[in-house]
């Protein structure tokens, strides 16, 4: 039985259109999914949309549509965006689907029966302008005035259903202690632990007056399940079927730092609570929560008021100029996968594209194919006389491979990309040192030229395999041009790729157009 790997993205709000942030997390998940498939695992990759937020009703009204029509329209935009970008998700969940709603009801019902969800009274400082409660410490910090409009906050109470989060602080702390890799990057862990240690309050999980938008509380139509509780359950509802249940527990939740608390504290606590209910003993905790940082745009925070979101039109423009794979390369290699934010700036994109993709990767692939064409009639030769520099090439390529794998395993995509490109850099050094184009002029060197080209082809095979989860289309083209075998499903092709001397002589190599044509900005 192949090992299973279940990876998720957040489900995105449908009150707005997709932008680079959504594309980013989904691309990271897609890269992880493709990498794990290459490792021979059975992968389930889930993305989707979160549709029951109150702001969907507001946006819909502003556009003279029903909430469902508005949700349908925007969910379709997310689906189209991810399809256009070639994402390989296995399912797309929408929280307005029956398959989701019926299961959420069952989970909440079970937790009501076990006592982890109860009807209580919520008292807090209400900001009427924002329609939200502020916790005591926040209210005090802002001198009991609205942080948004400065009007006095009102002490108010309402009846709500609560989730007994307070009962799970010890469980959460123990889990974090026993699973040091539960939250990555590690830099975020202390903050999480500190917040749990401060003490956890029960959280309200229902609201009233939602105008029928949302999932009603079981047995109490006057309350609607709070959108976050509904949304988090998507990870479970989608696989809670006979043929998918084996994918639980989820291997990896990907998201950004903005929603880390929900995923690394509230969600695991909810799962601990559900797992205690009869019939749900199989519901364990996810393996890992990976919380990346934020993209900013051209040096400034992206915001509605600045109107500077890198939206789908801008993304499409990059795709037209550079190709989807180059966009994926930039997102992976230069994105905020670690603990600090990153700038989506055109100048950074062009520099990475020209310096790494055009000059190193593309140039290397084209250069070797050209030499095979010129010196070996376009057919991969059998190895010839020994070339001592080959030992250094192999050592460098294997060192890069050995840095790539742990980087991918811990979602350090920037380091993985760097390592993969190092394979092509090592090949450049090898070609410069061995000078096959000079040797080719001397018939006595025909044997070493053959060896040099064979060694380069091995490096291209390994380098393109490492880059293939990041740039599946372009690396597929490399495999086609060089006649490399496509990785087979269910086999750890990544591990198998490391061994040297795998390409067979006698296959024809096609030169083709530049793999990544150099980009010249219009004058
Ligand atoms: O929070 N840089 O949905 P959302 C990088 N529905 N990633 C970004 C980003 C940026 N500037 N902006 C957004 C929600 N993201 C809830 C989630 S899950 C059960 C419910 C990405 O549409 C990032 O993944 O606001 C972030 O966590 C997510 O979009 C928030 O998407």
C-alpha cells in the first residue's frame, strides 16, 4: 500500500475575487502535492471556497444578487483561476454544498451531546459599527472606544452556543510538546504556546440574525453556526466518505500567518473534542500546520484602499509574458514561505527569470542539446574516454540533491529551488572546465566529448526531476526532448532519480526552442 498524503489550502472567502495570495498558497500546495506524488505516495490535494460569511450577504446585496448567486459567481472565478493555472487539486469543496453541510451538522450535534458545545451567555464590548465584540483586553487598550470609528463601545450580552476550548489547553500544549514539527516555520511556535499558556476562553460558535445564510445550529434554527467553525470542518467533511476516510488525519494544512490561531489551536481542539464522540474515534489530529508569511506588492502592503492587489489580470499578464511555470518558479523561489514577508515586484521577477531560468536552466538544457546535435548527430552517445572533472560534477549534483530533499520535506521551497538550480550551475562549471566545444575540433578527443555530454545529460535528468514539481510543464518538455522516462505513479521516482548513469545511449535528442527565452523589457 502506498503511503497517503493529504494536503489542504485554506478555503477562500467568496466575497472577493482571487488574488496573488490565494494563488500563492494553492501553488505551494500544488508543488507539495506533485512532489509527494513523485515520492510514490497516494496524494489527496484539497482546495475550495468558504461561502457562509456575513460579508457575502452584504456584497451580494450591493450587487443586487442573492447570496447564493454571488457565491456561485465568485466560486466559479476561483475554480477557473486554479484551472487556468494548471493546479492538480483532487477536489474543490464549497461550504454551501450539501455534502459539507450535512456532515457539519452531524459533528456539531455530536459535540452538543458530549457537552463540548453548549448554550451560554456571551458578554463583551460590542462595536456597533463593526458588528463585532472586542475582548476585554482589546477594549481596554482602545479606552473602550471603537478602534475603527472612535465611538464608545457598548457592554452587551447575547445567548450563544459555545465551544469548550478552555478544556483543551493542556491537550494542545502536550500535543505541541510531543510533536515538535506540528507547526512550521518553527519561528511561530513560541507565540502560539505563549497564547495558549495565557489561558483559553470558550469561544462562541453561533450567531443570530444571519438571515438564513449559513448552517443552522442542530435543533435551534434561531442560531447559525459561526462561519469559522463551519469552514474549518471542510478539511474533514470532504474526506468523510467510505472511499476517502483513510486520508484522515490530514498530513499538512497550508495557510498564512493571519489564520494560524484557527488552524493551530481552535481546529486541533475541535478535533480532540469530536474524536471523543461515539463513532468518531478515527478523527485524529493533523500532522502539520504550515503557516507562511505575506506577499506585499512593489514594496507596499496590498490593501483594498490602496487598490494594489496583484489580481488575476496582473497574474495573467505575467503568465502571458513568461509562462505559468516561470510564475510558479518565482512564487516558490522568492515567496514568503518562511517567517518574513516578501515583495512581489516586477524587477525581482525579471531578474530571477533572466538570471536563473534563461541563463542557467534553459541555457544549460539548450546548450547540451545543441552539442549533442553538432558532435553526435543528435543521438545520445555511449560514454567514451574518462574525464576526471566528472567526479566533481557528480559530487556537486549529489550535494545539491541532498539539500533539496530535506528542504522540500519541510516546505522550504526557496531552499529547494536554490538547490535544484545548483545542479545546472554545477553543469555549467563542468562544461567551462572541460571545454567540449574546443575538444570537438580534435578527432582524438571524440571519446572525451562523448563522456562529457553523457555526464551533462545525467545532470539535466536529475536537475529537471528536482524542478519538476515546481515547473511541471517545462520540465516535461525537457524529458520529451531528451527522451527521459516519465515518472511512474506509485514509485518513489525522486529517490530513484539520484543514481548516476541512468540515461540510455542511442536516444535522439531534440534541440527545440529556448526553454526560457530571455526577457527583454519593452523599450
Ligand atoms: O481567511 N500573501 O479566507 P481568505 C500570501 N476563509 N498569502 C495570502 C495573502 C498574502 N498577501 N493574502 C491572502 C480566509 N493569502 C478563510 C479561511 S480556512 C478553514 C478559512 C492567502 O480568502 C493565505 O493562504 O481571506 C491566507 O491564509 C488566505 O489566503 C486567506 O484567505
